């Protein structure tokens, strides 16, 4: 679910109604507790998306 949501955003799509970048960050942080490399990769991607969103507003 996280992979799909991040991919969708990177491709120019939108989040589902029940998702925010903060919730995706929470999922990524949870993954990072078990698999640090994977979780931090997602956190980096989500951070880039947040910066893009802030600069486009």
C-alpha cells in the first residue's frame, strides 16, 4: 500500500481520501523500525514529495 501510494504521487497522481503525506510518513517510520534501509528510503521519497508539494503551492 505504501509503495503504491508513493509511486502514484511520484507519477503525478493523488492520494486517496483517507491518506496524507503524514500518514505515509508514519507507515514508513514503522517499516524503518524493522527494516531501516527500506523505511528510510521511503521516508526520503516522501520528504521529496512534501518539498515538491510545498513549492508548487
